[in-house]
């Protein structure tokens, strides 16, 4: 269990879990991007990689992090520190350490500054601001001290402080044992103060293997994340960005609770959210005069007297047999409490095949052991997980969350850890907490048995499916509506002429579909059409059938000559006629045909002398 690095793949706090007035106070995270500026960082990658220099890759990642914070975590603080520069700029005046951006909320000016370095192909902009690119006698310990000082000088309280260290040098102090020892000592001091250092290492310029001997004593992992193993060096922007995104947020559990296996046998677990919908930023109300935020207030008023009611004056009721059953808030909360135990109780095990797709009610949560709740939970959790995987079993449990949330039935689906060829975690190890329906939630449908397909139709369909099968990954598809809105906001904030273009991969690629299965689709269409198949046309109105004969009826229309306008005017039914019909009648009697429908009806009434 100690080598499990599960939190790389976990999502953040899911506010859908807030129940019964429970409030979650959003916390402020703090992130510093510490970037190596040694000459090796500016050496171009081989042409076959299609990538820029390592420094430009870092700048692209910085830009992505800042934009992500603007849209999703606008209260978090981000800073950028460069080390190995000729120029010096930091409060302690450490040589070759440059505090490029102090800890602050990301804004348009900071993003533009990063973009200028991203597009700096000949490094002229960098040399102008930070000095000549050359070997310097910097100290990594001084760079870490500068980051620590930036955290200390901030007036905000942070829930989490993290440093992302970007470099291609596997041993920056290979010729100076004293500086190497100072860096390791400073890293331990940061860990004791709750500051995490994560290594974002890239492939060296000579394409040699990145040795981790030095950084094993510098990089630390949170206690909840285990000791962890460092992945291989990255040489692609997408790969580096994936690692950065997995580290720029502290992963927080929805709940820390207990899993009760038996009386007297419990283990601590954290409940995490792997998937949650991403919503668009909400628009805020502004005062038109000064563009200041408008504060909204809600008041409860008595329906009879209009008197404003205080919170203690409010009661709740439900209709029961035509009468109002009135409750206090405390009584409602008490009704929801079925058991004093909060957490999970194991009920038993079943074969994995007993879990059906129709049991899916909502996105599952993820369980991982938590030593802060019960010491020794990791060993017991590891044993339970491994045996469920080996025996292909799932656990069934009773689960009650925080506050007065109702109890649920849930299945524990085991998942083994998976890593890619670079050692980066793809899926974390643990249990999926799958919420199961009660008997009251299951709907039984009655439907006619469909007509069975012929063997020829089945064979033709198999060929189409085989040619159009591809490896689907949900994370490969971005929400086009969100991306469009983000780019419009970005263009307005950064004074761009037009928003950046993006590709909507959710649209079917008809050209590619026809290239891969055009003939098979044509054959299938021919076989199906020969059986009398009539495709349903969209956009047509449904034709009603006669109640007596069952024959189709068409809507009858009457000409203006068949309408008794005098009678309709007397009975006040002129408003049921269409505007063209009214205009045609008025034109036939020499009246004006301009105006709204109400004017036309009034003109017809005047013609017949009806006021």
C-alpha cells in the first residue's frame, strides 16, 4: 500500500454531496512553479518529437495552469520563480534566483507575460529580462528558501501549499556536495512545515535516462499519498501537462469515515469523487452606474399579512389526506435518522457478475484507506482489495453519509492500479462505491417484442460495427460549449481580436466514417430497404387518427367565403381566426388591413356595428 499514488487520478470536492444544510467552506490553495533556467533547458528537442525547448514547454504549462485557475479556482494563488538566471530578483538577494511573479490571483497581465516567453523562439525576450543564458552557480536550497519565503509573506491562510519543480538536470549539484546536502535539508524543512515539493522532470538534452538518486531525497509526497514512485521523464507537452494538472490541486475527500466489517473491526476510509460535471462560470449582477457587485437578499414574508418572518418563525408541512402535517426543522432531521452510525457497514459479498448496468443511479465515489481515522487501515484495506480482485467478488454495504443524509445501499467494486509505460498512474487502486437502487426506484417497462433481424441483416451490421470500432476515451472529448465560452472570455480579458479556434471532436467525422465503412453502410441500407423498412422522417407533424374509423385525419381549413363573420363577431370568436383571414375579409369590404391582430378584430367589429 505504501507505493500507491492514488490521488493523481482523483477529482475534487463534490458539492452535490452537501446534505441537510451542511456547508462546505471553500479553501484556498497556493502553488509555486519553480523553473530551471540552465542552458540545457533551452536546447531544442529532436525534430521528430515536434516539441519546442524544455523552457517553452514549461511556459506552456504555466499558461495552462493560470488559465485553469482563472476559470475553476479563482481564489487560488499562483507564483512563478526561476532559478539559474543571470539576473537576480528576490527579497533575500540570493544570486541567480528570480521571483518572476509573486503569489497572487492569476490575471490577464500575468498570462500575457507568460505568453510572451512561450512565443520567444530565439530567446531574445528572455535574455532581455533575465540576462544571458549561461551556466551559473545557483543553489537549489536558495530557490526553495525563496519559495518558502513567498508562502510566509502571504497574508492568506492556505489549505495546501505546493511547489512544482521543472528541470532537465538530474543532479544540479554533482560537483558541490555541500550545496546538494543543503538542498536536501531545506526540502525536509519544507515537508515539516506542510509544503509539498513535486518533481516535473523532463528528458535530458542528450536523451539519456533521468537519474532520480538526488531528487528522491528532495521530493516528498503527502502522507495520504504514500511514498510513491517517480515516473519516467517527460518529453511531450501533453504528457507534462497531464502531470502538472494532477498536482496543481490538493485532492480533498468528500468525507472521512469508517468501514465497519464486523463488531469491533473497523477501518478508516476517505470518500472521493472521480467524476463531476463541469459547469459554466456564473454571471454576476452589476450596478449599471458604477459596475459594482450587487448584493442579493432573500426574505420570507407571510402570505396574509406581508410581515417579514424570522428563521424561528418558519415551519414546514406536507399534504396528507387533504390536511397539512406540520413539522419543525429538527423533527424533519430526526425523521431522516435511521441509525446513529455514520459510515459504511459491510453486508456481504457476491460474484461480480451480479452487478448490472441498470443498477447505475449516479456517478460512483471512490474509497481509499485513511490512517488519520483508524491507524493500520491501509494494511487491512490492501488485504480486502487484493482478495476481492483475486476472487472476482464485490462487496455490498449499507452507507450513510454526513448530517441527515438518508442511508443508501451500495456495492464495493474493486479496482487494481494501472500505470502506463512511463510509470504514470492511469487508474488508482481502491473500491468504487456504486449506489444501488431500492425496490421503490426500479421501473418495470412493458413493451412489444421487436421483429427479429434476418441473418443477412445481422452479418451486414457486424461488418459496419467492426469497421467503425475505435478505442473510446471520455477524457479525449472536451465540452464544446465550455471551450467556446472559455475562449470568448479569454479573448476579452487578453484583448485578442478573435477567440482562439478549437475543434469540436463530438461532431461525427462523416468523411472518415464513409472512408472506413461507406460500402458496408450502403450494403446494410440495401438489405434493410428490401424488407420494406421505412425510415422515420424528422421534423414532420404527427397525423392524428380518427377515434371512430382509425383512419388518418388531416386538419381541415376553411376559406374566408365559408366563414360567417357576422355570427363570429356577435359571439366574440373573431380572435380565433388567423391574421390573413381577417385581412382578406377587411380588404373585401374596403377596410384598412394594417395593424396588429387586435386592431383587425376591432375593425371587423366596427364593420358589423359591434362595440
